[in-house]
């Protein structure tokens, strides 16, 4: 197939099947890092710009402003090139340097928030405040505000269509939740096809999406930090369970997947895979379990995949590798986890 523009490369991503021994289940990883911007966010970024242009909020030659940890910004930068728009990304120190470099390479203007923040503190509130301020001051500018933008969730209809076409019946979907756009759009769509599909949303330990106490965390681009509010785009009614995953569980799983399967996944995807396996082995889900590889590990080589970086932050845990060996049917596993996953019914 010969395509005409880079955004035509968005979607139709492959699925990698991983069998789970003796559990009558398979983990189906939809490789969203194969999108041109390297993440699942390419889908909704273009959809938000198209919706803004169609509604008249955004005009030809206008300016797009957004707060982003990187992936949404990359997707918006690509779409801005397609439609001849100027794009300004508002970021903080938590954004991976490689993501910022990609945005710059695509022509985006980068604005950093000011202030003193801890390394494990995400400055989402200040990012959004600055993005809204810039959009109000620049003629022809629109703040995309992905957290409250209905076109965010609407950008995942093709993801659902592709999964149904490739997999058929989906028994469970496990995904990360940040703004809630991907989780809401995918969960809604899957439940239209099969209301019995179990939908499980994974947030970092320290995020406040499901009402747990907030504290700092290192997982980038996912969850809602303390001091911020959960976005209007998140629809709790289509989510069956909300659970938390620790930084160590997420990052060690990402490293495990690289060493054991050759697949580089980002930290938030590591958390999703960890929880999907935990649920499968506790008997809470089975059959066709779908999860998205939201982005690739290539953007986190100096953090998630750096042992020295992890060691300095006390995030190395070899017991997680032993547990994963067991879940994948390796001989090094010696006992099952003593506690079931912490579930928060919604």
C-alpha cells in the first residue's frame, strides 16, 4: 500500500500474542509504538486537531497549544505539520529529554514551566495553567486541553475497530489511565461489541484517579498527580476496575520484557503488563486479554532501562523478576503472590 502523508501511517498496528501457560489465556499486545510518533497518542492528537478545525475553534494557519509530557505533544506536532499549524508544547522537567528532542525536530516550540519541583513530582497543574495563558494571549491560538476534550476519547474508535477485526472476541482489556481518553474511548467501544468485556484501568501508585492518597511517582505520562483534578474526558461508568501499580513493578516489567522477549516498552506499559499478568494468574480474567503497548522503551533508555538510574532511586527489585518468571512459566518461580491485586470497584 502506498500512502500519501505521514498521518496515514497512524493505526493498523500489529498484535503480538503471548501465551500464558496453564491459564487458558493469552495476552495480546497491540503494538501502538508502531504509530509514526511512536505512541498510541498519535490517534487522539490528530483527532483533536481535526475536530477543532471542523468546529471552527481552530483556523488554517492557527496555533495549537498543549500541556504534554511528550507523547501527545509528538502526535500534535505531526498533525500540525499536516495542517500547516504552529504548535507550542508546554512541558516540565518530568518529560523525557528524547521526547522533547523529537518535538523540536518536528518544528514544535517548547515552553518549560517555571518553579522548583522534585524530580518525582509532575507539574501538571502549572503546565495546564501556562498553556491556557499562552492560548489566551496569542492570536488564533487554541488550548487543546486533552483532559477535558471529548475528541480525545473519540480518537480511539479505529483502535477498537482494529482489535475487533484482528482478535474477534475480547474477554478483557487492561490499559493505563492518565487523562482517561484512551481508557474511556477503548472501554466504551469494546463494551458496545461485548458488554461482558472486563475493562481494567491501571494508574501509578501515587495517582488520585481512583481515590487513593496522592504522592510523588516516576511513571511518566500516566495517572493524575495530587493537586490536579481528574479530567472530564474520563468516564468511570465504562471501567470495571481501577488498580494501582508501583514504579518498581512497572519499570522492572518493562526491563523484563526487553530481556525476555526482545520488545522494548515504556514504563506505563510495563505497569499494564504486570497487572494483566497478575489478574490472569489470580483467575480474575482469562481468554483473550488485550493490552496496548502505549509507547516504546526507546524514549526511556536513560531512565527506565538504566540500572544506575533505578538503583539511585531504590527502584530495583529482583523479586519482581522471579514473580514474572513464574507468571510466564519459567522454572525460577517458587511461590505465588500472597496478596490479590488491590481493586477499586467503580
